[in-house]
C-alpha cells in the first residue's frame, strides 16, 4: 500500500531485482513510474470525489441552495499520497462543472489533524460565507467538526446554518457523522472489494494462471464505489466502517 506514490518505486525495483512480484493495494503508484506493480487492486479516487460532489449537489438542490451561492472550503489530504491528489482533482473538476466557488484550500500534510484544524479554523474565521466543505477523508472530519463547533457553525442538515459536507472513505467516524446528519455525502472506499480482488490475483498467480487485462480479475483493477448518504448508510452491504465500528459487537 503505497503511502508515498513516488517512494514506492524503489521497493518495486528492489523486489523485481530479487525476482519477487509485487501486489499493489488501494493506493496507486505515481503514474509516471517506470517500474510498475505486477498486480494492482485499487479504486478510482478521482471519480470517487467527483461522484460525491455530484450527489452533494443533488442534496443541496433539493434544499434550495443555488450553485452560484455555494462557497467551498476544500481540505486536501497529504500531497505525497496519490489518492489525495486524485481526490483533489475530482473535487475541483466537479466544482468547476457545477459552478461552485472554492474560497479556501487547506492541506493536511501527512494527514495531520492539527493541520486540518488550524487551516479550517483560519478559513472559517476569514470567510463567513463558507457554506460547504469538501474533505479528502472522513479521517479529517473531527478537525473540521471542531473548527465548525468553535465558530458556532456545527449544524445538522435541516438546521439553519448547516454547512454541507462531502467526504470520502466511510471510516466509522464518517458513519457516525452521516447518521448524525453532519456529513451529507461520502464516497465509499471499497476495502472489501479490493482485498477480494488481490486474493484472487494471488491464487491465480500461484496456480500459474494467466493474469492480464482480459482475465477476471484483471492484472490492474480500478474499482468504483457508491456514494453514501443518510438514505443508504444502513443498507449498503460490506461497509467496513459499519462492520468494524467500535459499537458493532460482531466486530469484537
């Protein structure tokens, strides 16, 4: 799992020099890398963010929020993480197409919650018109929640002054925030699907079966997940944020 999309290339080179195949999982390499994973199972993170913003717009349209009035705080993940970069592009593409204005961008270097909290606090203090937040992961939501709370802007959907939130991943904290109506839409990161594909790839390799872009699974797989809202959070199957939630007795 390549936390650093560029740094992983040295590991790929070392493994290949020793005749060892590498299975990439969840996070892709730098697209410009010469030495590639032998197998990969991940998710289209750009589409994940884009789709989330599209669903969020439908929710805001339903609530009567006009596109020209949408003022966005964009909290970006670690810039060394390819998933964070892809999600950034997805959110920005959707904002441009939908006529939303990004008024502030915050980078959480190393996925640091303090960076996210400080940046969000400064942005909310500087621009009182912010009514939407797009965040790179539910993991960062506690920082945004605290910043909103400190500004008196932590409101549930349906309450006056609610700041609409689009997020990613469906961590347990994301599940709670959707249930509490603080997060309105979050892209489901299909961990179970990626794990299943990786195991199937491994079995095929060990059985000396061909694995390429024509087989099932393929050699290089990019999955696409649903967007989770209050309407489907309890019914979408195989959600790891629920299955491994601290309150889920079955996970203990």
